[in-house]
């Protein structure tokens, strides 16, 4: 290239850069949003998830997009996050969507359908089998856009003052249990209670409730349940893979520049991985400590599991006839679940079962 042509081309490049820089700057406005969570600060993994996400968003945008995170009760109570985001009291929320199943039973799918999916399946259904699109069809009716943020993995089945040996033992039992699962145990005579995290311990201590479930060993240890109830049951069949959601006010989401939307999606996914992997790291040691403090591990009897499973499927059949959104989600999830378990039974189950048996031999 001749010198004159080279200088001309270089000049054009410099001019293009001069034009591009302001355009990039304009697409990254300075924003300060608020996020209200359903969790107290003491639950450093659940509450830590939106904190981690907010930090990542600030880092990626060179502090142009800042999100201030508030714990349950600082702006609104823990069970009113959906309403706060819907009404634009805050721009964002971090919550478990099944808390709001009273508004629509379909909300149970946003967190975990009892006897539904495990952690890996939940993720796969969301991102590759249409789950996220269907869930946002529901969230959109409440002026929200929902983004899955991690998973607590399969939860424990709760703390009980007395042993549960058969389905009849659930009759009259007052149990704090999250979301839609309360309807299932109610069919067996139990009395479900919907309580935020901070209200569970005093209710269990005073005997206002007879049993309570929260998440798993790490969080349960922090909340001190082992001090007021001895029997620790598993598995949490109502939360085989429970996912919290980041909720964004739909109008605010649609107004965000596309690059900011991409940042939020990536940071939420990153924060979700942080949360799930942290639970997988901390739960084993916490379970050992709880047992040393007097917790007595008990599997739910097969008769109780089967009774709850039967109750759940009866309720699903009824709702599928009366609630089109519930039916659409249920049909999608169960079709995916059938194929997924067929595959996991071949490889994953046999590998995990073998390794668990060999664990005591090495």
C-alpha cells in the first residue's frame, strides 16, 4: 500500500474509533437499582447469591450498573418480593416463586414441583426444553421477568418433634412447609404453615408448629433447628431440585439496553453456579455437625412417600383440568422428566450407586 493511501486508511480508522466510543458510552448508562430478597442476611448462601450477582454486574459494567441488595424485612417482608417487583417498589427481587402459589398454583413450577425434577434436570428443562419461556409466560402476567439463579439441590425433609412412621402420623401435624407442598400434605390431614425463615425457629420452639422444613444442613444449622426438634427426615420430596429466581420488573427489563440484559443474564447464571456449588461443598460437613449435636437422621417411610406421591398426582390431575397454565407447564415437565430419568438410570444412577458403595472400602 502506498504511503498516502495508508495514511488515508489510518485516518478513517481513527475517525471510526472517535465515532464508536460515544456510541458505546451511550449504551452503558449509569443505573442504580434496588433488589429485595426473601432471605435474612444470616443465610449467607441464599442471601449471598444476589449479593454475588450484584458485585459481578458492577464489575462487568465498570460500576455503571449498581444494584443495592436488601434483606427480608428491610423494604418488604420476605414473602412479598413478587408484589414489590410487580409494583415497581423495587426494580429487582430474589425469591422462591412457589411462595406465591396462592396467586396461581402454576407458581410451584418456578421453584420445584413436588416429585418433579432434580437439580440437573431443572437446569436442562429451563434452558433447553422450553421451561424458562413457559415460566416467563406466567411471570409476565405479574409484570415480572424471571431468571433462574442456581439451585439448592435436593433438600432435606424437615425437623420433627416426633417420629413419622406411617401416613397417619401426619394427621393433625402442624408443619412449616414451603409453597405448594402444603396442599399435598393437607390431603393427608396435616396443617401446613407458610412462614418466612426468621419466623420458623420461634414457632418451633414455642410449639406453635410441630415440624418445619427449610433447605438443608448448612442453612438448617444456622437457623438452630436441632435445638428444638430432634428427628431430621429426608428426602425433601417436594424440592428435588429447588431453584430461586431473580425477578426483574418487566417494564424495567424491557427498558434495559441489550448489553445490560446480557450482563444480568450472565451474572445471574454465574451467581447461581456459585450458590449451588457452595451448598454442595458445605452441606456434607454441616450434616456431620448436626448429627454430633443430636440430630437423628430418618428416611421417610416408603408408605409415607407413596401416600404423598398419590396425593400429589391427584391434585395435579385436578389442576390440569381447571388451570390451563398449570397444564401447559405440567405436560412439558413430565414429558421431559420421563426421558431424562430413562437416561440417568442407565449411566448416572449406576455410577453414583457404585461409588457410594465403594466409599466405605477406600
